[in-house]
C-alpha cells in the first residue's frame, strides 16, 4: 500500500511516519504545503492512501482535493474538529484528531482495508452476474499514428515511464498503451495472472523466469525478454509469495 502524508509540521509528520512503519507500512512521500502538493499530485501516480492535515501554513488541504481529482483514499488529520463535515463531503474514509491515538490510527487503516475488500467483492460479483470473466483479452496500443491490438496473453510486463504506461511483450518489444495509469491496468487484467510488484510495474506470472533473493525483504525478478530491473517492493514481498503459491 502506497501512502503519502500531507503535513506542515515536520515533528508531526515524523511521528505519523513512525507509527505507520510500526504497522508495517512505508510512506512514499511527505508533502508540506498546498503549493507543494497540487503539482506533486499532477505529476505523480497517486497513492493508495493519503493522510492529510487540514490546516497547512499556506491554506487548507481541502483546496488540494478541490483542484485535483484524487484517485486514492483520504484520511484527514487535524487539531480542529469543526472541519469534519466539509472533510467528509470530499469522500474521506476517516477523520483523526491530533494527537493521534495509535488505536484510532489502526482503526482508520482497518476501515480503509474493509472498504477495499467490499469494492473487490462488488466487482467480482458483477463479473459473475454478467457471465464468466470480463477481464481484457486484448489491449489497444499506439504504433505511430495507428491504433493496434495486442493479446493480453503476450504481455510480459506493464510499466510506467514518462507519465505513460507501456507493455513489454514476449517478443521483446515495447508499446505505449491507451490506458494512462497503472491503476487502470490493474482493473482490467486477471489478478490470477498479473501482480503489481511495485509502484511502476505489473508482471505476468507466466513469464517469470527467475526469482533472486536480494535480502530477507527484497526480491528481484528476471522476466522473459524484459531487460529492465524488476524489484518486488519490500511491503509487497509477503503478499507476492502468497500470490505465487496460490496461482
């Protein structure tokens, strides 16, 4: 799970980071102002979960979410509970008051996980109701000025580069996809065959040729006809091993 903190008080940001690390999570980025956060969200892939202090030195973090369509879930953190109603209108999943109680933090994360499970179950039920799998079998790619089709079964890896999402196919070629985010890719491919190993790469189980143990918490994958380095991020290693075993 990728996490971003928006907090103008550095001690508070460090404290929240430590509490999240105790729970086994890694903070991807810490942003300290509205002015810093808006361009960051415009230029980077959005995290799964955002912890945002509402009152920042240059304004309210609510201004960020009114200007940028955030794809991740939001948990607001603040010393002022009179912002609660407006915060929840922005579809936040919880609201924590400072100083943060560790038990409340765990409760907020569990609430997020429950919401994600419910969403997954809803999608699976919908797929079953329309009869069989609705995962993509073909993908649209850009070749010059033309749009062509590639079979999903030929994809070794999806990867993000220069704000675009590409595929590497079994013949060693790379193509730019119509989809503009890794999140969009995850929604259309079969999770039994494809796994997101880090923020930028999604690999196919059929084309994993070798798994190298770099350390107790890091794995390197050697993929067929794909030369870029593929590292399973530390927080995903356990889940990745379970995914391999179950598929």
